C-alpha cells in the first residue's frame, strides 16, 4: 500500500510539473525525484501507444471494409460467370439418310422418323438411334422440319412435329396428280427438362430421300426459363 501511495504521489507531482509543447509532445520539466521522471516518461510512452493503437484500429476497420467489398465483388463475378457458362448450348440439325436413296415407310403404326445423318448435335440432346430430342433444361425452343413426298404418281406423305406424344404441326401431300412436292413447318414451343420432341410418320405414309437431303429436322434452344 505504501508503494502504491508513493507512486500516486510521484505521478501527481510529475503531472503538475510537466508542460505540453505546441506539437503535443510532453516537455519533461520534472524537477522532482528520478522516479517522478520515470513515471513521466512512461506517461509519454503510454500516450504514444494509445495513438498507435487508435491508428491500428482505424486500419483494421478499413481492412474489414475492403474485405467486405472484395467478397461482394467475388460474388458478382461468380454470378456473371454463372450467367455466361451455366446455360447449356443446345442445337442440332439432321437429315434422314446417311447414304443411299429410296422411300422410308410405310409402317403399320405411327413411327418416329430416325434422322441418321447428323450435321450438328451440340449438347447431344438428339438421339439418332431413336429420332427423339430430349430437353435437358426448361426453356423456349425452335423446331423446323421439311418433307419431300414419295415418287409415286399419287403422293402419300405426311409428317408431324410431336411433343410428348402430342401432335403440334404437320406437313402433308396426299392427293393430286403431281409428285415430288416439298413442304416444311416450324414451331416455337416451351419445354420442361425431360420433355421429348420427334417427327412422326403416320401409319401407311411414305417419304422419299436421297443424297440431296430433302427431309431435315432442326432445333435449338432460344432461352431458358
């Protein structure tokens, strides 16, 4: 207790005799004991340490703010990257025959046409072994198909665009005295992931194709939904 009292007395003495210069530093005019001067020195150091601590605190706050801004920037970059890379690229264009010529059909039942000559199949959503396109992402799609009728004197050709077994649009040429007519049709439709689209040749109908690739089937994704 005596020691503490002495220190308090010396500290009071030091403060009463210390003067502050214009630049804020303490001018030590201590005329008391050496212990008083030591305490005055410690007081100056403590004040300097306080200023340094305040600067460090300010710097820490600025670093925290910069880290927050950096995290937000990284999040925005990831979102932009997601927008440019996550949307699948879907497009295909195919024709009926890889080689040869002749009629395809007639069949006893309605039959999906298998377009085996693949010009492009980005995303591999079209299966040439079945003739069926399967959507892997929901969105708006464009489809177009063409038809070249059989070479018989009385045409007997019909094709339909089918979505999940539902008939959407068709092309036909089943009467008249001329032959070798062509036609096409197209549609923009909404598909969900897993929906299927194909071109159907109805029972007892025929189409003709050769190396000129008259009968084609094309589709691509316009935008996701």
